[in-house]
């Protein structure tokens, strides 16, 4: 069997006589392996001008025939390759990148400021297709964030920001450089300075919903900017959520201070304790404090017998609730001094317990301003 | 800024997002075009998607790679053949009987001179369409993707001499079929002119 030693062998001779002698022995394989020949076949300009290949074709019809075969094979290889329009390539690449991000949404990426896509856009302007695509991506990116103040915060920052986006359908938890843990809800994003907490405060910017478990550090307050609401803590756990109308904060443990971003140097911060929440209305720039819908016990060691009351003074019962749920209950001690209850409670919610207790002594309560106020005529 | 494949691969393994994007920009189209030699548009897109997600997911455990293009081609090829759901495109030549044409040199020359280029290109398409899948694959890798014989060897998972061998037989078959088709068209021309 003949070996393929010819393949990969290229001719560089330029003298026309030796050239013709050389190419007289050229076989199909040799033409195909000759990169200059391949280039000549695929270059219309070179085909039109005079070259060693056109001379060879004219002077040696036998070689010309083999050259035709080789040329057609080369052209076939080009034309038989499947076409894929550039927009489809970009679509597929974006699909891969999007799914890869969802695979690992806790990856913090540098934020591309709007200036940069514009620059990119100008550079790519000569290539119409990619320019159009860049614009589409830019708009897409804008659409994701444009209804919030988030973008304004991020654009304002001179420092490099890192951004974490949750494109998955479940919750994703990740750690900030200070070891604070963030649980990001689907379709939410959070960004922070690359040099996080290095100069003063630990600042983060949120769009969507997140649960924060902040590592205690008295010297570096942790600040969350969320759609006009500023939340300040030193070490605690709480939820923050942005909405179309504003933002809300729900405290799980510890103390949390909130204030509209606009008022941060003008007013006192509003203090929130566990099971309290604050609603911020961006339209009215107001903060409203209340008790969360489902208060949870803040003490870990709550036993069943904690809610078994046998002929117990009402004031002691309210004190116990206050201690377990961390919620202030205001009442007039003098009025309630003769009230005793015999009742066994267990897994009812905080508000159900409160309803039952108040009914047994014929009292009512108001839930306002983050605390409970009990009104009673006393017991006789 | 164009990075070398070695740098690109290293950065990709370190989890650099930009390297991931650049890898896709550079290799998506060649991989698609190679994959389409075997299967349908949808399936190639899905397989390349899965391949890159797998690479990203396992990036810290990926091997050192000397030849990135050949590595990616091999990975895609393995996925194509591993995937039982892939409907292989039917190549008409998979059961083509080899013929033994005689020397038609002089006749060929006359015909060639009168042919238009699109006619001859159609003829080439027919000839290559009658080759086996492996023969078509090697033509694609060699003359479209411009891979070296060693790269083709690693992609197709055969030895370099086997690549030379396959290439030689493919080209010989190409020449033979070329001659055979010329003969047939000549006979029909004779028949037309004699009636």
C-alpha cells in the first residue's frame, strides 16, 4: 500500500521550470495538502490574477484536471458545513451562560456599568449584527432592573461592585467576605463593593428579596440599601424585600435600625426588634412599623408547659408572652390586678393566643406601631 | 485582546467568567458545524449546551489540555455517540458498494472543459454524499476545520497512521467515483447524440 508521505509536503519552489516538473508529480493528495493551493482555491482575487497555479493549469491539462478535483473537494468541505446565523450563535451562547449562572448563582461578578456596553456598542458599530445584538442585551439587562432604584445606586458607585444574581427557581445562600450569610430569593440581585467593608461600613445594594444573617462587627455597621430604604445593623438576622411601592424589613433576631435613604442625615433611625417589621413607601417617603404576620418565638427553649396557665395573674401571662415573642404588650397593671386565667395553650400562633387570653378576661387589644395595647375594664 | 488557548483554558478552569464567554465565542460555531455532520440542529445545540455546562461545573477538575480545539471536538463527539437518543443523520453512502472503474483520463478531460462549475459541484456533492460517515467526517475535519492528522487522530480516537490510511482510502474512493460518474455522464451524452 502506498504510504501517505505526500500529505503535509509543501512546495516552495518558485522557478517556473522546476515548478512545473515538481507539480507534474503532484497527486490529488498533494494539492489538498498544499496550504497555498487551498488558499488559492478559496480566494476569488487570487483566482483572477496570474499565479503559479493558473500557469500550471494552462500548461499542464492533466495536472489541471487533478487541480479541479482538489478544488471541488475543498469547496465542498466549505459549502457542506452547516450554516448557523450569527444571531443563533449568540442566542445559544447566551442560553449556555444563563444556565451556567443558574447552576451557580452565588458567583459574584463584576458589574458592567452602562458606560461599558455603550463603549462596546461603538466599537462594534461597524459590525451591524453584533451591534444590534449588544443593544438587545443591553435593553434586556435594563428591563431586569429599570423599575427600581437599584440601578441608580450601582451606577453611582465609583468603586468596582460585585453582583450576585439568583436566576434559579430556589433559594441560594452565599457568604460575603465578612462571613455574613445571605439567602437570595429567585430573581433577586445583590451587589457590594469589591473592597467590602475595608473603608468603614459594610454596604450592600438589594433588588428583590433576601434574608441576612449578619456577622457581628460593631466597628463596621452593615447597611442594606433597598429601593429607598436604608437598613442598619451590627449583627443580627432579618429579611429585606423590595416591591414596586417601596421596601420592607422583617426582623428575626437582634436589633435593626431603618430609615428612608433620603433622611439618613436628618432624622433618628427607627428601631426594630424581633417580630417587628417596617414598611417603607417610596411615594410618600414614610416608614410604618408593625408586628409581623406570624411572630415566632425568639427564645429557643420554649417548652409545652410554658403556655399552661393555672390561676395565673394576667400580668404574668403577658410578661411571659412578651419575653417569648419579644413583642411589647402594653396594659394597665392597676386595672388588671384582679385578673387571673386558667387556660392551656400550645401551638397556636401568637395572635390566636392573644385572642384567647383577651376573651377569657373580656379585654380587647390593638395592634399598632409595632406593639400590642390591651384595653380592659378589669376583673371583679 | 486574543488570548492563547492555553491561557484561556487555565482561566476557564479558574472560574473566570470572561474566559468562559471567550471560549464560547471562539468554539461554538466550529463545534456546531462539526456536530451537524452527525445529527440534527436541535440535538447538536442541546449537546453543546450540556457539554459546556458540564465543563463549567467540573472546571476545577478538568485536565490540562494541549490542544483545546481537538479536546472540545473529542468531548462533543463522545457525547454524540454516547447519547442513545441522538438520531443519526442517514448518509446515503453507508452501504455503498465499491466499484472498480477503469482509466478514463482522456474522456474526463473533455467533459470537464464543457462543464459549468455548479454542475461539477453538484457532482462532488453526490460523490461525497455516497461516502461513509467516517469518510465524510475526516473530509470535514481535514479540509473544513483544518485539523492536523494528529488532531484528527485524537478527535476520532484512532492512531495517526490510521488517520493517514482513512484519508488515503477516502481520497482514492473520491477519485474513483469521480471517474465513474464521468463515465456514466459520457455514456448518456453518447446515447443522446447517437439518437
